[in-house]
C-alpha cells in the first residue's frame, strides 16, 4: 500500500543535498527515535542534515542516552534546506514554532501514524495501522535499502517500545512484534533500552511520583483515575515536567481505571492533560474536542480550566460518549 509513496519520498530524499528533520513539541520516545534514526541515516548518506523541533530544546532525562541526541539543535539554525521531513506530527500546529517556517521549504515529507493527521506535506507517508512512526520509518529505510546499524535499530526500537507501552497497548500487532524482532537482530538490545527509559529516574523524581500517586482520585461513575502536578511540585523537587512522562502509566494500572489522566500545570496557568485508556474509551476523540490529539488509547490536550473543572469535564465527556 505504501510502495508508491515510498518511491516518491525516496526520490525526493535522494535528490536533496540538505534536509531539516522536525517532530512535535514536547517530544516522546517515538518522536525522538524517528527523528534521530532518520538523522543518522541521512548523515551516513552524506547529506547536510539538521534535527530539531519548534521550541527550546530540552531532552528528557530518560532519552539523553540516545545515539545522536547531542546533535539536536535549536530550530532557529534549521531553516535553510532543500527538504523538510516532519515525523510523528499530526498537524502543523503540533510543530510549534517550526510551523512558521513551513513556507520556506519547497518539499515537505510528512511521516506519521496519527489517525487525525492533516496531510500537510507535499508527500504524506501515513499508516494508521502502525504502532509508531518508528515502525513506518523502519519500512521506509528497508525500502531504500539503508544500512540499518545498531544505533538506528536502537532508536527505532525505542520509539516502538514507548508508543506501545512496552508492548502492552492495543496498537501492538503481530507486525509490530516482527519489526521489533528484526530490530533486535540488527543490534537493538531490549534490556539496555528498557533500563535506560524505565529504570532511570532520579530519586527526586521518585519522591515526586509518590506525591502524585498519593493525591490520585477515582471517579466511579466514569472509571476515571486522575492526579495532577503543579509547577510548585516541580520546582521543589528540582525536576522538569519532561521527567514525569511515565507517571501516568502507574495510574493506568489501577483495576478500576477505564481512563487515567494527569493534569500538569503550565507556566501560563493552563493545564496540559495526558490521557491513557484501556481500550473502551477513545481518549483521542475527547482530546480533539479541545484541539488536542493522539490515539484511541493515548492522547493529550491543553485545557484552560482549574484542576477540579478539568476533572469534572473529562469525567462528564467519558460518561457522555462511552457510558
């Protein structure tokens, strides 16, 4: 199904001398894995390549070990190139400040797996059945007969293992597991990757996690389990919001939870909500009601509400749509 668009993309990539790679703001493992895998491939292919995203660069601690991560640069220095490749980004708005630069690129290749992708590229490589953008990148690199070394394999495995929730989410398919096995054959070491991502938080982050779990609430009528993180919590603990990415996984483990949510206070007073579902509830659809996005079982949005208001709104939407 993707053969024709792979051919188009390969021709444009092969013809480009310089490439800018970008991803969505507040990047996760799939975004960073796909970004750096493509960066490594393009650099090995002799192309001038810049890897960035549209906000001040801050690498979450659990991803600082990734190959090539030190070569990510601020977006201001990444505007002049023959080609822009956007990865794991559902729409232009999610590009952050890079959205303002789109008109300066003649060609844009959009590689993504979000069902609500706006097809903003001149070439759109979209596979909504893929577990992660890294799964699509793997297929593209195979099509291009790329030399997938252990660094690329590790980066792609990282994106897949994080976007599937360690192969626990419903987006984990037989193909996903076959791709993961291929990547292990190519040099990815699952145990090392797992330890670096999931057993690599600071003691301060662990104490903050205990605080967040201690204030968790359960709404029986909707099956919502939620908690929150304030700016004050982060400053007192000396950790960044990026270091709390995996906190929501602990809320999702509650037997009673149909949906888990963490509300994170932002600098402007608004809330960034991260959502996880066990399958019954389409949290992606709920997030899109507030101009957010994501997938059926993992999504996020920004809310201009208090925590109590946000929890009530979310619980009401779950009940209205699914109960």
